[in-house]
């Protein structure tokens, strides 16, 4: 029997009873069926209508400086303003720093949110928060929205529903994982597409096996299978056969091989993105969402500049500017933005004031995010920060708001209930709301 918890997200009748209660007590008279149908119709109306088929998240691990990119404060004191000048964009009243001139030319295709805000300045804790929408420990108590999408949509083809390029975000350990949902909903790690002769691990036929190697592998598989039968409740072991079968399917699948075949793109387009890990990862991500992958995370780390920030940004921002602007332009020109939600964000912003080492430290109260596609307004700026870029002064957008908006865009109810390993029902999100201003 299907269990439906009596939570605020359960579908109730006007009397307060759920459908399960109705089914258990049996018929309640001639008016009960119409009442039930009306209740179900109301519940269906509340289910979000999908705006996006896929989500492409570019995650700027470490926390990009909003002062030195999208929210400059040129009139602030030098220790806040930094060294970069500002330039106009395609939007009349919007200026950004002169380090992102290509992005300045595509701001008419994006929404810039200048009011990302939360209260945590710790990498792992903040990253898990912004990727899951729920605050917990640094160890990842809650599944990332990519894993929730994989759980919701399941495996409908030989392509995995959740892919990380090159891998999940990582500081001292891997983040953005499936938590209690289990190993079957972890991301598929695509590796670095900028490597010469790039091939996805486990997606190429294995080297020829001698009869002796075949015999050894069969013995090992039998041993592992025997162990799995004796171990209960271990998700990694329980899903071993499932992983094995999917890997085999991907190797044999022309669909999967083609999706990851970045060498099929023209040299000119690959050059436009930049022959860097970041640029080629974004190009591969575009191929994957076009092939039907539901959620792709591009892990673009290296933004944690506590010392000599401008020495680092002088090198890193041109790469960022080229890759992201090429991604936006390419997705727009191909029509990929019509059914893909693009999100660019880190786990927090950086401190307004330069520290003693000429760097900027972690700063949760303010940061900038980019959105595009799937009905997002083009050429729009949401939110403001104060004159020093320290605190949000208009329309704060929380991690839960971002994750709510992502899930809602995919047609996933952010209040839907998951089941923990101990059988406890748990809402995907317990806070947050749709950022309605983003949409047309």
C-alpha cells in the first residue's frame, strides 16, 4: 500500500482526511467520490508546470567576488572598490567591471540577481546549503537538487539523469551528493573534456581480456555478489548490479557515446568557449542537456582568493568571461535556452573590504547570480546591495529560494516528500519560495 503522510503537503479532503483515509474507511456515501475528485483536481492544479526540460548549473566553487564582476562599487573607498574600472553593458542602467567585457555584451540575454544572501561563511556548509536548499552540517545531510531531479525523473534512457563535469564540487571532500537518497542517484562524473583524446571513464570498450583475466573477473564478481546477498541495507552494495548494467548499456549505446563526443564540435566553436577545462566543460554540458540529461553541474572552482586577489582574477576572469559568454550565446543561437534553465552561482560572495593580504574573504550576506532560459526574463536586474556591497537592501534571494525555483522550473514540487532510510517522510525543501520576478 502507498503511504501518504499527513503533512502540510499531503493531499487532503475538505474534512481534513487524506485519500488514504478515504480508501481505508471505504465508501462514505454518494457525495464522497465527487469530493475526492475535486480534492485531487485541486492538488493537480498546485503541481508546478515545468518550464524547463533540463537545468545547467555552473557552480563557481570558492565564491566569486561580486565587487570585481557584477556589482562594482566604483565610488566606494579604494579598499572596497578594488582596482577594476566599470564599463557599460547592453542594458542602459547596468555597469560591470572591465574584466568581463564579453559578458557585458550578452547581459540582454540574462537576468542578473545582485541580492543572493545567506548567513554562512564556511565552504562546505554553505555549498551544501546552496546546492540542496536546506541548511545542515558540512557533511551533506540533504540531497543536492541534481540528485532530487534524478530521483524524480529516474533513468529513462542510457544517459544518466544527473551529470557532473568534470566532477562534483570538492573542497576537503566531495559535495553536491545524493545524501540519504543513496548511490543510484549520485551524479555521473564526466571527467575533464579538455584533456587530449578525452574519453569518458567507463564509456569506452575495455581492453581485450585474456581467458585468464575473464576467469579472475568472474570469480571476483561471484564473490561480490555473494557478499551483497549477505549484507542488507547497504545502498552501495545493493546497487552494484544496477551500476554494472548501466555502465554496460552506456558503452553499447550510440546515444551516450554521441552525447559525450565533444570532438564532434567544430574547432572554431571549441575555440570560442576557450581551450580550458572550464570552457570545454560548459560546451560538453550544453551537449548533454541537448541530449536529454536532466541536470548538469559544471564544477568551475578556484574562486577562493584570500590573498592577492587581483593577481588571480587578472588571469581567471578572462577565462570566465569567455566561457560563460560563449555558453550563453551558443545556447541562445541554438534555441537550447528555450527549454533549459541556466544558473551561474557560487556558495557566497566575498568581503567588501580587502584584507591585510590584499584578498577578499568569505561573505554570505551578499553575492551575485545569473539566470537565463526557460522563461527567465532577458535583460533584467533583480535586487540591490548597499553602497559598499556588503548587505542586500532589496529583494534578498536565499539558497532555498534558488533551489525552490530550480525544482519548480523542472515541474518538481519543492514540498514533495522523500523517505529517509529509517522510513521518515521529509520534504525536499522546508523553506523558500519561487523567485517570481525572474520570469516573464
